[in-house]
C-alpha cells in the first residue's frame, strides 16, 4: 500500500477532525474513504462529460465510471444526459 502525505489548510483539517468524530474513524481510514469517494465522483463526472460531448460510447462511459451500464444509465438520466445518437448506437448495442 502506498503512502500519501499532504499539507492542508487549517480549516480543512478542522473539517476532517469533525468528520473523524462523526464517523468514528481514525485519520488514515477517513482520508482513504474520502479519497476513494472523491475519485469515484471524478470518474463519474469525467465519463458523463465525455459521453455528453460524444467522445465515447455509452458502454465505454459506464466502464470509465466503473459502473454497471444499468447504474450508469440511471445516473445519466438523473443528469439529463442523452446518450443515444446515430454515431454510437451500433457500438453500444454490440457492447451490451
């Protein structure tokens, strides 16, 4: 397992301490959890953006987001992102 160290502003450290208390976690576990959640959100946003721009197919976007196609479809619908286009329909159907 790798090690990451970072300097953070006092306000952020104060928020982290509050999070530690509320979640009953040690510092390392809390930072890993927050980092994991942040990266998951980043992957989803990146996939949605690429899908909306037509740069990747729906099925590829689900892969980038590390989600099942069904869960990703729900997310895209919640964000009102249309993924059906003539350019990618055949590729998506093949991938399904």
